[in-house]
C-alpha cells in the first residue's frame, strides 16, 4: 500500500510530465527551468534530435521547432519508481506534429515513444535530472514531408 508521501511524490512527478508537455507545446522553453535541474542532461536523439545540457536543449528546441506550426505531446502510463529522494520513470508519449507544406493545410505525423527519466527531489520539489527517449514507431513522417499531388509542387 502506498503511504501519503509516495502518493504525493508520484503526483508531483506526474505534474512535471504534464508541465514538460505544456511547456514544449506552448513553446515556453524558459518554463523548462522549473521542470529540470540546472545541470540536467537531455537526449532527444531517438528521432534525430539533439542531446546536451538544459541550456543547449532549450536553444535547440526554440530553433528546431520553429518550423512546425503545431505539435502536441500526450503523456500516459507513467511507470515511476521512487527510491528516497531519487526516482526513475518510463513514460509513454504520443507526439502529433503538424508539418507545413507549400500549399494547403499542414500534414500530420505521429511519433510513438517512451521518455526514460531520472528524477531528483530538490528544495523546490521534484525535478527531472536526466531525460532520454526510446523510439517505438512513426506514422506519416515521410509522407508528411512529401508534396501533395494536388499542391502543384514537384
């Protein structure tokens, strides 16, 4: 049976997961300062992204995500293992991405993945100390980048 401290810890960590998705989807990359520890290491290379310390990743996200009109991160099934002031998590994510085309509505692609996290309790509450990705599947990624037959592009 979970005690009140573990329930509180789990809820706080789950709030971090939602806060991360909200920050990314709203392009509020400064908000990541309240989600990660200062020296966090983030590895987003599973789908061709970048890896590095928090400040590097914030800059990379701002630049690389500017090309997309919209995206949404849906996180679910958090498998959180707490051990005192440290914890690990494997969290499912469905990332839907609108990919612009020359004419017409954007195309949509989907990425299925897991976040592989390490969390640490700080005086400000739980924070992510390390985040990686494990790719599961993609749908429409290559098709989304291809021109539409009716768009007049080659």
